[in-house]
């Protein structure tokens, strides 16, 4: 190892802290949305508080990944952390929605850099065999944030005010910044830095158009705009192909897509986004309506899912670091996910709540078994000069899968519920509280409608995971090596090393 064990532990602590900040900032704000929008007088546009953050955090991944390969991940990481803290401060002082959305976009940019560079830095300072263990530790940030984020956001909003939802990032972030400045080593960038400006601009604009088209297509009012965005995206893709064919260093190097291991890992990343991340957003609603529970109780099912994911993520990282063999985990994991979602589609109305908790925990266990492992595998298959780009592409594919999956599931559920509800009930105004206040017979009808709508959704997602089994079987068998990374310089050596 190029870093001492103590230095590496400090580094992992710093990376875990900032990864958790980035992951938490997405989930903690969701509980405060109504309060924030109500006080700023913009309830009808409150979704942009989340959409602006998500778009920025998604579309900048390839750009930041390539930038990290050119100038070195340390510079990008520290810059992203400073930007995230400044944007968090600005969010808390927002006098109106426009200010807040702009600050959230900057927060999203910073969050993308933190997530991506954390993974890239670990790849640069550890051997392929060590990497799964540390990737698993840093990967715990996301599932933990899913569990604690909404609770923390609600408590902060109720007792301190919504501004502190953002300001709470400052003390933790400053401490992480000090740790990172000490622990993150100097990691030189490419020998011939050339940045594809034209490709970056076109790619970013195209991806924004794709995300907006997917987000708005389900809204009848915004559907014409969504179709226009889709047309812009098609034109952008064609232009991007022409630009990238002539670029010396394209934003997404075609060479990384010629590697079978990388392609298989990208397919698995897409399945995680479309298969699990998308459905987790709707499981609480399904449980509240089909099982007639409160919002608090409905959270037990996603919590069980996340806990299963967390345990298997850590266990798999440890096992792969010991043996170096990785192929069995995505095969078994996708099979478990497919089986669990298939069982969810067959559960009868009125089953005890512990049944879907166990089933979704199984899905979480299966997904956690390869969720972060694929980053270690894909990085081991890429050249050092492409580590940032390949890590960014893997994250990007997952985000796109989640966006598309969420939009598709939302459209299916919205249409199916509206068509199946008994006369006198309006799907636009039907909330869990309204359902629980209805007569017992009406509650039974609503439960059946939601069960019948979600059953094919779970079955479809089971098929997605079954496709993942095929993709995992196509992953070449191999063993992660013990080859130590190239020597890295200390932060104090920055001025003496070439960029």
C-alpha cells in the first residue's frame, strides 16, 4: 500500500463523511419540502427544489469524471466540497424560490463531485483486491441516508427551522474538509491534459433534455414540453456522436465501451437504478394503501430493504477483498432480487406486514451484494487514465435507470389507480389519510386497486432483475489482483509536482 494504515483510515473517514453529506442532503430535504415551499410562497413549484439538485448531480458526472482524470481527483474533490458548503450556506439564507433552486443546483454539482471523486480516490490509492472493502464502507452512506434522512429532516424542521436542514452541513463539512486536506494524497492527472469542451457542453445539454423529458412526460400539461425536450435530446445525441468522433480526448472514451467487463458492470448498474432505486420511492405509498398503515409504519418496509442492502454490501466487500473473486456475487444477487420481487407480485391482499418486510429485505440483500462491488470491478478493468470517466459512467447509468424507472412506475401507478378506483373517489385528491377515513368497504376496494396495480409492477421489475442474471453471467470470471497502486505524493508536495 502506498498509504500507511493510519493514513488510509483517516482518508476513508473523510471520504465517508462527505459521501454521507451528499447522500443525506437529498433525503433530508424531502421531509421539509412542503414547509420550505409554503414559507417561500411557491408550493406549485416546490418539486424544482429536488429536480434542480438531481439534474445537476446527474448531468455533471461525466464532466467531473473526465476533469478528475486530467487535473487529478484531489483538486476536484476539494473544490467540490468547498462548493457544496458554500451552496449549503446560500440555501439556508434563500429569500425566495429562485435563489433556493439556484443554490440547490450548485449543491448538486458539489454532491456529484464528492460522490464521484470519493470512489476515484479510493481506486487510486488501493489495490484492486483491497478496493471492494473500502468501496463497501463508503457505500454505506447511501442506505444509511435513506433511513435517517427523512427523520432528521423532520426533526430539524420542527425544532430549528428549515434553514438548518442546509446549515447542518457546515460544521460536519468543515471538519471533513480539514480531514480531507490532510488525508487525501496528491494524485497526478493525465500526462497530456486536453478537455473536450464542445463534447461536454453538448453532452450536458442533451442529458438535461433527457432528464426533463422523462420527468415531465407523465404530466398532461407539461407533456408537449417533454416531447420537445425529447426531440432536443435526439438532436443532441446525433451532434454528440459527430463531435466525439473527432475529439482527441472525448468526454466518454469509446475505448471503455469495448471492454466486456465494463459493459457488464454498466448493465448491472442500470438494473440497480431501474430495479431497486425506482421501486423504493413507491413502496411506502403501496404499503399505506394496500396494507392500510400509517406513514410511519409504512417506512418499515424500505428500512428492511435498506438494512438488508447494508449488511450484504459490507459482507460482500470483505469477502471479495479476502478471495479476490467477485463473479458469483452479482449472479446470486440478481437472482435473489428477481425472486423477491416475483414473490412481492404474488402476495395476497391482507398479508401480515412482516411478510413484505422479509421479502423486500431479501431484495435488498441481493442488491447490496453487488451494488458497490461493480465499481471496484469496473475500475480494475479500466486504465488509470480512465478511472474517473469509467466511474462517472457507471454512476450515470445508474442515475438514468433510476430516473426512467421512477417515471415509468409513476405513470403506470397513476393511470392504473385512476382507472380502478370506485366511483366517487378522485385519484388526484386521494391520500392515505383520506383512505383511512373512508368506510371499511371502501378501504377494502382501495387496497385491492393498489394491490392489483402494483402486482404487475413488481413482476416487471422481477423480469428486469432476471435480465440482470444474464448480464451477470456474461461478466468474465476473474480475480482482483494484489498489485499495489503507484506511489502517491503528500498534499504538501502539490507545488512540487506537475498537474
